[in-house]
C-alpha cells in the first residue's frame, strides 16, 4: 500500500505524514526533500535555474520511486501535474489534507524555501490556493478536514482508510 498526502503548502502533509507512517508501521517520504537530495539543489535553486515546469517534471519522475508500504507527502503543486496525479492514483491512495487558506498562509508566509509563497503577496498566494483547491478535491480518494491536533487528524485518516 502507498499513501500520498496532497494539499496546499502548509496544510501539514509532512507533519501528519510522519506520524501516520509511524502509526501504520510504514516508511515516510517527503517528495520535496527527496527531490532536493537527488538533484543536489534546493527547491528555490531549482525554480531559479530551471523554472517551475522543470520542477513539476521532477515531481512526476521521482514519485515513481516511492516504495510500497510508504506514506509520501507531496509538494503543494505535485498533484496538479497530470502525470504525477496519474502515478499517485494508480499506485496508491491520495488523501487531501484540507486545512483552509488562512491556516496554510500563516504557516508559510516568510518561508524562503517556498518560492511561490515567499516571492508573492498574500492575494497572489490566495489566487493560487483557489485555483488548486478544486483539483485537490477532484484528484483525492479521501478528503480530510485538517483541523485540530495531529493526533486527531491522523485518527481521522486511519478511520477512512
């Protein structure tokens, strides 16, 4: 079994993913970290040198490396890419962590490792959120209201699996 967590930047994919994997006895992967490790560049460097479309291709390439028995936190834009979404849907269960824009924004504002949030005003980030939200909903097998403590969210996921 493979579980992929999707949702906007700052919704808690990595934090929830680590705890979920531990409780289910599975491995945890953060796709962004995996890309950084394999490309030997930070995400802002990849965006600056190669652009966002190249980064999305890397997500599609590396998602195929995720092994059975794993929980993977996808980047905020990963599931937007058709190839990445198709790979995730065919190989596992996609869970959308819906934390709401204000919660996500409070967590990501000022984070230089999030070039789409760091380099843009709040209104632009909100437009991106509004554009991505219906895609997350449509492409997920399970939608979880990601509010409350990590324990509450993990338990809600486990009940739906």
